[in-house]
C-alpha cells in the first residue's frame, strides 16, 4: 500500500485540482424508470426504492484553520486516506478523499475529534424526488406576471442541478453553460428527470409543447445525477460550486436524502451568501421527518399541491416548508432514450436495465455462461465487456459476479427461443452500463468470443411526460424567482435584489391555503408570482404604490406611515416602504414617495 505522502497533505491544505470521483455503490436499490413507450408521453418515473446510505470509498474532511501539518498528516494516514480527489472554491476548508478497502465508516470514526480535523463525514447519497402518475404555469400566475412586468425572465440565470438536459429538445433553450460532475458521463440527460425539471422553468415560449415559468431566463445545466438517478454529495456540491461561479441567480435542486450532510449545508449556506437563491424539494415521504437539503435554513423548501390546491398525497411537510407549488400531473419536456450494442459494424437493439449506471463502453466481449460466479468469466473480461445468459439466478447477482471479475460493462442475452431484448430491475446500482439483447444476438456473441463491441446510450428523440413529485413543484418556484430576478434588476449604482428578499417576497405574497399565516403543510401558501411582481413594482418601478393598484394615493400613505414607524424594512432591502434598497424606511424614502404621490398615477 502506498504511504501517505507530504504531497497529499499539501493538497489537503492548499486545495487539489478538480478530479473525477468514482464512487462504488453496491447492494442497493435505485429509483426506477420503466413502462415508457416512445411517443406515448407517459412513463412510470422514480418509484421509491431503498438506496445505499453513503459512498463506501470516499469521505469528506473539513480542516481546522492553522492545523498542525505533521499531526494532520499522521491522523489521515492512520485512517487510511489514499488521495485527495476534489476540493471546492465555494467551501475551501472541505476536501473529498478516497479511503482504502471501502472503509468510509471506519475512516470517519477514526478522524472525528482528531487534532486539525474540524469534521469528517460520509458522502450522503441523494435521489431525485419525483413519483409516477400523470397542470402549473397558470396556477402560479406566470402569464399575468409576464404582462405586468413585460418580461419573461430576461437577465436571470437559473442553474438546474439534476440529471442533465436534452440538449437538442426543440422546446428547451441551449444552456449558456453546461457541465457534468458525474464520472464518465456527459451532460446529456438519459434519466429524463433533469429535462423535465428544466422544461417547467425554461421551456421556450413557442408553438411547441409547453412553456416554462420563465422562458426567457438563461439556463445553466449542472449534471450531478447519473443515468440511474443517484448522486453522492461530492457531485452535488461540485455542481453547486460551479453554478455559483457561472453567475446563477437561482439554483434549482429537486432531490433529497434523510441523511444530514454538513458539506452540503456549508455549500448551500455559501451559495446563498454569494447571491444565489437555493430552491429545493421538500421530499416525497408524506411525513414531517427531516429531509436534506430541505431542512437547511438557507434552502427554500417547496412542498406540492394538486390542481385543486390540496396537499399532494406524497408531499413531505414540516417546519421548514417555505411555500408550495403544483406538483401533480405536471407536463414537461423529456428526451426519448435509446440503447444499442454494436459489433461487426452492425447495430443491435438493446435495453438498459434499471440500476445500470448507463453510458457507453467499447471493448472485447467475453462470455461468462450464466454468470453464476466470478470464476465463470475468463480473465480477459477485466476492463472489458461481459456477456451472460439470462436464467437460474437473479439478474443483479449475474451483474455483481461480472463486476467482481472486473467487467466494465455487461450484456445479458435473453434465454428463450426468439426472445427479444428486455427491461428489468436489477435491485441495486452498478457503476457500469448493463443492457439486454435478444437470444439470437446472444448466440452470435457466443459464436464470436472476444469480438470488439460498443454498448451505447443515446438520445433517440424528444417528447413530453406527465410526472408528479416535489421535484415538479420545485422548478415552478425556481421559475418564479427567476422572473423577479430578471425583471427587478435596478440600474447601475443601485443595489440589486438579494436572494433573501426574493424569498421573503414570494413567501409573503403567496396565496394562504391552510391555517392563517405560515403552517407546516403549505408553508406560506401557494406561490403567486404576479402578486410578488406587483409587490416589487410598488417599490422599484413605481415607488409609493404600496397596494399595487396602479395609483399612489392616501391608502398608500397610510401604509407608508406604518412602515416608517418600523424604520427597518421587514424582509430585507426593497421590502416594506424601502424604495432605495438600503434596508431602511426613512426620510430618503419619503422623498421618493412624495414625488410619486404628486404624480398620482404610476407610469
């Protein structure tokens, strides 16, 4: 085993170059995508499954300021740290490190409390929060806001941290920036989730399909979820870090976990401090148990309602819910995903098995029979593609045996006469592509041992799907925030809208649905972006129109006088009667109010 070197410690202290993290996830169950018929526009998406709780091969370490180098060096070496794989500009005290022998739990236990180590923690696993079954732009009053503000979000940037995007969908904008943080995968969305979320926010206002809440805003795509629908926290934090560097006003995150994650909390706190509003899914557990990042104070947690404004049956609730939005039967944009295997220059139909990491792999294809044990595979399979027949033992066991033998991709051929490629749930996650082919194709592979082939996953077209979940309610709120950021960017020299002001305005102009005021089911209520835009227009566009009726008169004076007695604006700059964005209601605001009062009618 390599010894822990001074160079490694220096990387921990100074920050390492961005490195791809390869996580190992086994004996787990992943969210499922099945039942999809191309062109039908309906899919069973993300049925809840048990998933691994953490990445077994990597941990996150937070260093104390001015730590003694030699002591930290010694402690990290004893804990089995092998190398630094990632650091973050947004939270520079944190490092992602690889540990030996999948010993993440042991390494965390060994490091916590040691000199120079502020915290060591496991890398939590997140899943995308949407459910099956087949409404929302009108419900949040986006079209009214477009008319009121003469804007559809121009000037705002929204980062979607998800499973990527359908880059060629005719109803989606081209990202102004796009990057994948999933090892070995491009930014293309082969999960469909990221494209669906993106469409709710940004689908183009054209003659096709659907329109988003903020169709003129700019899209930043940060892929942090694999084709099988999971991510560890190093991927999500790297995506948030990068999104902030790209100038995101809003960061939309439709995922959650039951595990508290200090690394993710620090990143979301830092993103908010940097000027980006984190909007996150409340979760789909129908409980008030903590979900993260929804329970972080810096995150704007969004619950879901149906078309009758009733609580969605699946929606999580509790003291951290900020607002609610449509999350049932939401129609949005998705790619049609295709799979194939090519050998001898001939493309053969294939189907991805759920639990496969997805993606592409080229190499010799070696047969391992029924894949009953790792020893059934020839040694040449290491780093290449394994082929096994269906039958006798569970498919997941076959794949596990092939991976144990070193396979970097797996093909399962059908075992019935005339059998075609099939779909199935492997009941765990594998960080290799796993596909099925027909019986006849399997026969051809058996007759050509070691033939070079390519497993491919690709965009096979574009369509629309109806989906449910707080994953679907979250982008409605992200789009509403983008409309406000885009429209109410004051002229040079005047302070812009802080993210906490946008959050406060969206909360306090929401339609109250439950108990008066904020409650744990609906938060402040159903988000209403037109009311939010009217509120801000009375402060930025027409100072003095505090009741949003288009006239500055005595009723506005009564409201101004009440705010003047408070002095401090209630929700941050630009709220209450703070017309100049300095956070206070004082004589300078009275001068602006008096000018508007003399005009009476707003321009």
